[in-house]
């Protein structure tokens, strides 16, 4: 089954100023960054939608300028995961935008904050979110507080048809463990950082400033390989965006897995 398992590697976002030179050549203008990225990766996690619901047409353009094979996962707005006031307006606005790119979308990502702890009220809100994200696009949830790190929660997500996200983060009390598991037939990993000193420092501004070492990537690959046979697809997104570390680590992991890292579909760098 491992040979049949699809491991999709990408980054959480692609449009960072400090990726200039570190990944994007000087002669590639910003409007071509996504097509350039899509030459080397088959998927990207859109993070900007967490901060603000995309304007009309933005996601459609992203779909139009990427190859047919290219896929997206889209982060759910913070208004939904952090405010949690039951207002359906952001749900409806967000889903309207997602329709523009639905044919190329492999999942919606709801990342809840550390303050969102395991309780009956929180579980009711998960059900509320699930009920208001109908349709064919899978929904994945990431927890930050360790109170969710229980087998009973995995069972609940299975019942709700919600995918579990396995975060990779520092060994800090009350953060989630680094176990790699899944609900449904897809696993989803978000690799953040293992630097405990930076996680809470200065309001978390440098939380994702981290470079994964080869030994750490090998450890993560081993955990992916240990997933049970029913898991047929694994998403791995690097969120350690500072200084281009995410894209370097993602390419390195692709190499370790024997995946192609050469440009596919033309040389945008020559434009």
C-alpha cells in the first residue's frame, strides 16, 4: 500500500518577500510567482484567506494561471475559527469565493487557536462548522491545545467527516504532540517549527522561523510510512516560511522521497 500512497508536498503560502532570491529569481515578477512555484510543486496551501476573505476573482485567477494538475487547500478565515460567534456571514462569503476554485481544491483548513480547548461547547462548535461547510471539498481541522490530543477526538472527527491535521511543533507543555495520524483516507501534516524559545517570544512573531534538519525530515517521513494502509493520500505543508526555509525544506523532502524537483511545464524563469 505504501507504494500506492500519494504524498503531496508543498508550502503554506507562496508569496513572501524574503523568498525573492532565496527561491524566486530576480527576473520573475511577483505576478508570476505562483506559476513559477507550480513548476516545482503540485499543491499550495492558501494562507491569506485566514486574514481576509479573498476579493472577487482572486482565487479564480490563481486557478487560471496554474496547470490543470495543480491543486489548492484553502485556510478558513479567522473570523470563523477565532471569533466563533455563530455569525454565518463569513461562512457564506468564504464559500462563495471558494466556488471560484472548487474544481482545483483538495481541502479547507480550519486552524483553531491555543485558546480553543476540548470541551462540550467546543465540540458543539466543531459540529456547527461542519454543518455550515457542506459539499464535496474535504474539511481538515488543526488543534493547538493538547486537550484535543485524544483517541476520542479522532473518533469524533471520523463521525463528523472531518480530517485530522497532524501539527509538527516544539515540545512545549499543552501543545499538541508530534504524532502523525489521520481520520478518513487522507493524512494532513503542517510543519511549523521545533524551536521552543521562539514559539511564545515577542508575541510569536518568529514562531515559524525554523529550518528542519535532514534527520528531522527523515523522522517525519518514517512516521508517514507508518500510517495504516487505508491512508491513500498524505498532504505535507511546510509553514516555516521565514527566509525561504519552507520551500527549501519542501524540496529537500521531495528529494528524499525520490520525487521530481525539476521544473515542470516550461521555464518561467526565462520570461
